[in-house]
C-alpha cells in the first residue's frame, strides 16, 4: 500500500474527518495582491444610495455570502432595502475543534429566507476521506439566525450543497460504493429523504419533485425510489446545475478549451444557448432565476435567445450574484485565509472585506463587515456522537483521569506535558529554517534544555540530515514553503499560541476523534506533528525515529522542517527510481516537483511483484482530471486570495504551487499593511503559464483515462470522470512533459543565506515573572518548580523570579465509556500556553454540567496547613481567559466550603485578583471547574497560579461568599 509523507494509506484514507489545524489579520475591502497596502476603511453598507436603482427601498433583492476564520464560518447577509447593510446571520463551528480557519459553501433557497451551509476545518481537504465524508451541514434561517445542524456528515466537493427553485436542498456524500443523496426540507430544517443511488452523482439539485444531477456524460433525473432517467446526453461532464422558473435546468459542460451553456427541460428538450472560453462563463442563480456571468457573457449568450427567467450579467464569471441580480460580489476575504494560521485575537472574528459591482451600471462598491458569533452556531453537530457520559474515575498514580498527559495515547509524544511545549515560529523564522534546510545548512545549535525540554544539545540537520537528490540538485525553497503552508499554515504549535509563544504541538487526528469533543478512538489516531505534519515514525509503536528525534520534531519547528524535507526528498528519489520525471526532471524548476508533491500527499502505489500488468503509480484522488474538482478552475490563488476560502476546489499539488507563487499573507506590524508572509518564486511569464492542463495526467494508453469519455461506474463511490476503470486505478506512472521549463517554469528565490542568524521574535504576551504579592504569600503555581520556562534558548525570567511554588495543582478529567474502555474526552479541548504567571497556564472552554465527559476540574492545594486569616488571590493571564462565570470553591481546611464567582476577563492584563479573605483551619484547597450554567464551548477558562496571603488579624471587610457572578475584578 502507498504511504504518504504522513504514513497514511492512500486508497482508504485512515482519517475520517479532520486533520485539524488553521489563520488571522485583515485586508482592505477584499484582498487582491499581498504586496498592495491596505486601502481606506469602508462601511458595512452603501453610503451613497444614488448608486442604487430607483425603488431600492422596496426591493426584495438579497445577497448571501460567507467567510471563515478561527471562530467559525460566517454566513453574511445584506438586503437591497437596507442599502445592502451587512449583518451576520450565523457563525458555524464545532466546539473543541482546534482550527483557525473554517471553510465551506452555501446555497440559498428559492424564497431567499434560508441558507444551507456545508462547513469544515480547513485541514479536512488534506485527507481523501475527510474531503469526501468530513463536512458538517446546517440550515440557517436568514431572518432570525436560527441554526439547525443536520445529523449527517457530507462531502466538501465544490457542488455541495445544491439548492433548487423552492425550499428544498440536496446534500451528497459517497457511501461505500454508492452515493447518498440527502434531501433537506429547509422550512422544517430536517432531512426528509435519504436515498442511496448506485455510483456517485455530482452537482445534485432539487428539480421539480425529483433530483437532477450529473452522471457520466449525461444530465439525469432521480426519482423518490433512487431510479435514474436521462434528461440529456452531453459531450463532457455537466457541472453547475441551476433550476430555472420554467421547468428548465441550466448547466455547463466543457468542450475542449471552451465551455457550453445549455438548458434542458424536465421533458428532456436540450439546447445550446452559447459558449465561451473555459473559465470565462458561469451559470449562477436562485429562486428560479438564472444568471450567466462573465465579461463576455452578453456576446456569448444573446439575451434574445434566453428564457424569461434568465439574464446575462457583465460581471466576472466567478462573481457571487444576489437573488435578483442587483449586486455581484467580486471578492470576499478577511486576510486570514492566507495569513499563516495565526489568530490575531483569540475568539474574535476577523473583519471581512467585500468588493462588489452593481450590474448594469459603472458603479463599484466596497464593504467592511465585522462578523458576530451566535452561541447556537457553536453547539455540537448531531452528526458527531456524544459517547456515554460518566463521572470521572478514581485518581491514581499516572492515572489518565488526573494526569494532564495521555498515558493511554497511541502517538509517540503526548499533549499537555509542560516539558514538551512547541515554540511557535514567526513566518520569518519558518522561511529562514526552510531556506537553510534546502541548502543543507540548518545547523543552528540548540543548547540542552531547548524551549524547556529535556533534550540534549543538537542541530536540526544533525538529527535529520538532508538527503541528496538522485540526479543532482536540491529542493527549491518555495516548494517546501508551499508544503508547509498547505500542511499547517506555517504553524508548529496550536494556533492558540502566537509567534514567540509556546503551547501544544499542532496535531492531526491525535485523538482519532473525527472532530467530536466527545470521542476518543486511539485506534484511529493520526499522529501528524507540527509545521510539516510529520506522521511517519510518530506513532508510539514506531521505531523509525529515536525518542530524541520524536521530541525534537514536536518542540522545534526547525527540526520539524528538517524532518519534513527528508520525507519530500525521499519521495523525489522514489519517483526518480521509477523514471517518473516531469519536464525533463531538473529539480530547480518548481513545476517539476508536481509528481513528488502528489506522492507526498497521497503516496505512490508500487508495482506488483507478481503481476506485471497490474496498475501502479500515483493515485486518482490528486489527479487534476478527477471530477471532484471543477473543470473551469484556474491556478490556485491566481484570481486572488478568495481562492483560499475554498481550497477544496484544487488538488494538493495545485495548492502547493499556488502558495509557492503567491505566498501566504501577514500584517506588517510597523505599517499595518498586508504583505507577503514569505518570498515567492520567480516565473518568466507568470505562474499560470506553467501550470499543466487538467488532462495532462489522463491518457488512455497510460492510465486508462480518457477526457473525451466521461464515465460513471455503477456501484462506485467515485464521481463522474474520465477514468475508464471500474476500480478507479487510473494511476499515473509515466514521465510527463507539458512545457519548456527554461521559458515558463518557476525557480527558487532565497531570502536567507546560510550565514544568516535565526530571526528574533518578541512574544505579544510576555510572562509575568515577578510576584507583586507580599513576601509571605504562599504561592501555588499551576506547574511544579521543576518545569523550566524557556523561549528557545532564552530564559525570559532570568534574574527576576522572586517566588517558589509551595504546593500543587491537580486535575480531574471527565471520562466516558467507549468501545469497552474508559477514555477522557475532556482532554481534547484542554490546552497549555507558555505565558501568564511564571510562563505557563492551562485552559479549556466552559460547558454545561450535563456534559460530564467534557468537564475539567483543577484543585490548588498548598504544602502546609494555614491557621488564621488569609486572603485568597488568583492570577489571571492576559489572554485565553474570558469566562464571566468562573466559580472557585474554597475549602477552608475544616470541611467548610464557600464559593466565589468572578469573571476571568482582565481586559488583556496579567493580574492578581482577590477571591476574598477567609479564616482557615487546616490545609486548604481551591477548586475551579469548567462546568458552568452558561457554558457553550465558547468562553475560555484558565488555571494559572493561586496564592494565600496571610493576614495578621481579621479584616474589617471579610468576604461574604456569593454564588452570583461578580463584576470583572482588578487588582
């Protein structure tokens, strides 16, 4: 079986939903080129209403769009009657999913009152099964924002979901060897029919009382029993099906380098309405209206020949069109889609810039929208299992119920070990390490104990030496930067950690939980670690790496990059041995890495040792000719950073080359401008000129693939496409050439030379090193004194720390019985960060008490008895702590327990907060639970240091504990 760079089984896809991970800042109205400065701020509505047509105040026109960041996928709505003033209809996410970009698609029902939304973490596109069966679905009422999440997982393919001219929609997903069509009644917000149809249909939409879809070279109709009948036979694979108001169906079909716009009726009458260059025309629409978009649409499709409910619009073919065609969006983005995976501010949505035109006029407008989250959009989808809730088990030594780590894990390096935190690199550090690694000189010395670990001294490429390429040459820096961008958005640590801050490693399916915060399935764990998502050798049972190497891959971004580079080099060499070269095989040209990138993601199926006629080669999933990807797509990011909203429209090599050509983005802290995050490659004629045609790897005599014969295999889960094999083993296994690289291909541009030092970065959340409490304060920190706070080689608290922890913080983790074993789902959303008091604190998110499997309780206990009065002080970090309902249970040492509820929101300050003064009579303790009456999985709750400050006498204002929330405290 083929192995990818992360050790996955290519054909089946060992991960079901999420290889989770990742993004941040803002552009202008909408982003164009990252080198351009941010434009002037714009309003959330059209301020000059003279641009609007007469009668706009009574217009029913509505535009719905979406954009995603780390807080969720925002469904945004604007009505003409309100001068297109934007508001957030809903923000969709799943609790406990540690990602900083949600992606997806929407469609709007015929009334314009409801939207059907498909959404998923961005990393789902890196895995075949996650792509095809890993997205959530919901119905959103656009009037009141009510969200109803649906109980099934569906496909992320570009054609999902599909709305008709009424109030029903269709969702699709492969189901074994069949396709499941899920019909949604959006008025009742429920699934009303689930049909299993032999094979896989694409572009399914409601059509009358049936479903219309593409099947091979035909448009077909599916009845309530799942039987299909042909409406029209076409010369290619139909796509973008849009029902009109007169029993007709608009659709497109490729015709060589052109695309046809056609209409078929429910009676089977089919006709050509026009054609244009592939990518220059598109059909859009809702509510029975069909719009043909494209700058040449009026010439390509004559209005006089169109049905009454059709119109041409002189707007870009990719534009999103409002319900009646009054507004067309040409660009939507927040800058975070390509911003390198960093959250600007935890739990705060990123402003969205929108560019638009008013069709039929010369007017263009820009908007800036600040999305707002709603609690119901963050409630867990019923598509995820809750498991069986139980109480926490009895604590024990190294017991998973009390240990912050995972003694029962399947992966090599545990989460939540304070001595194994990952340092988050800046984008400059990631580029520096990449540039030096590809030159074979990433030999920076890491001193023993680097970043607080127990590692001995090492160098990244001492642990992971560069592998020489067969045939000579080396990996271009932009290829590796593109891989890192796609794998992790340049993140080594969780996106909760800012550059220069440490936290848990960014991981794939560590818990095997398929996105659910209530499921732990170690058997399904996918042990992807860090910036290159290194998986091979990172399972607990693996011996390919030493324990030292595994830990370095975890804590050090430079070591992780060196290991990832080794894997990519091995893929090149494996293909070289098989003669699979591109454009002559010179590795200095970026396009010549196409096949190696293909293998890096989904592996190489090796030739059979017993059957010389058996297919072998690179799998079908990443073949650009696969029907999973729209036929008229252009190069990834070549049309703008809007492409990063929907990376699922491109194959893995296409995405990597797109990042290499256009870079991710970052905000320049000095100017506030949006700029490139790393140096891009150099193309003589522009990067799109060097892209292969979509049918480059589709040859009847090579891999049984024929672009002229769209085909549907009965009983298969694969979409309509040119593969002619029933088993879809149309695997590419020959050298290929599509361009003269000396004239068109990209080459490397290095920013850093081998003598350049590692760039510095200042963490935005410096630790509070010094105690400002009285000298006799009894401080109980959240980690033992043996834990070393380091940022790389540096000790930020050197010479400043004036305290010692006198006690311990012990946790109890909520558990569940699953698959005959006790597991601890509460740890899925449990995190550590290298900030706060002394450089470390813990956090999770609040949930209602009934979710016992999600509850975490931490108890501070000093190492001695206290007799007399003392004030209890708790330290709150300056970020990732904002619950208004943190209830501390204070045991006075004699069994008396009092409660004090406060807000943990300090307004961005590290500060000590008083919980009141009490008379203690023995060894006290203070407990804090993540269970709150208002817990929805959104508000963060933190455990940092706690202190008992002795008082000489009873205070004049002793605490009167109350269970009611107190105002936000301050020192």
